[in-house]
């Protein structure tokens, strides 16, 4: 699967749409600090990986359209935590909306219906802009407290990664040499199985 384009309307309250068309090989996103680069990438990955509720909670936007070689998905924000999703595959459009019972309670969310579809297709690895806290702390007697803090942080980052990872859409919350080797070995194994 290849990402072909991504368009966001109302990103961070701005009226003009942000539109990106992707090359098949490499893409570079530049801009000033605070211009929305990280927000756009987070929003794109949240939709791509089937984490639409997090997109609604974390990023201010009105509408986002992701076009890939496999599908087109448009998320329309209806309120702070609700949306409608248009899902198009092979020219066939499906609209996901909240299912509401006779008492007005939501039985099944639009984003959950779309998330099931999105997480099944393709694969991705998202490397956020923060980095792992690594290295030995050597501050004498305070070392035990700092080691505990470092372990707590690492456990929190691992928990975050597990929560956001959906099937073959991987959220990398911390990165070390071991992580890079693991990702490369996994990719090599997948390619070897495909072309053997």
C-alpha cells in the first residue's frame, strides 16, 4: 500500500486546507516551529493505523482525507469526540456513522467501524519526534531514584507503544540500536518470505 495524498481542512483552526501529494520514494515535510508538521503527521498516522478517536482527541481539524493505493478515507469531525467516516474502496463508498439505539445512546461508534477496516490494510511504522532516555546515570547515592525513574519512563513508553500499535501499524515510542536491528530483521524476514 502506498500513501498518495493527504488533505486536512481546519487544521489547528486554520481555514486554508493543508494538502500533501506523496512521491513513491522519499518525501520531506518542512516548516517553521509550530506550523503543524507534527500535527499533520500524527493525524495521518492515527487515521492510517486505525486510531481515529485519538486523532479526534489530540488534533484540532474539521475534515481529513487520506488517499492510498488501496482506499480513500475521509474523517469528518462532528464534535469533540464524534465523527462520520466515508470509506471508499474500488469506487464503492460506505459511510460509517454512530449507531444509536432508541434511547439515544451510542451502540457502536463510527470511528470503531472505520478503525477495523483501516488497521487491516497495509503496514506502517511511526517514529514520533521525542527520543528514548538512555544511558547510565552516575550521580552517586541518587542513582537508585534516577534508575527507578528511568525504568518507570521506559515502562510507560512501552505501554504507550502497545496501546497505539494496531496489527501491522507499529508505533515506536522509544528507539535504540536494538529496536532498529529488530525492525530491519523483521523487514528482511518479510521480504525473504515474499520472494522465496
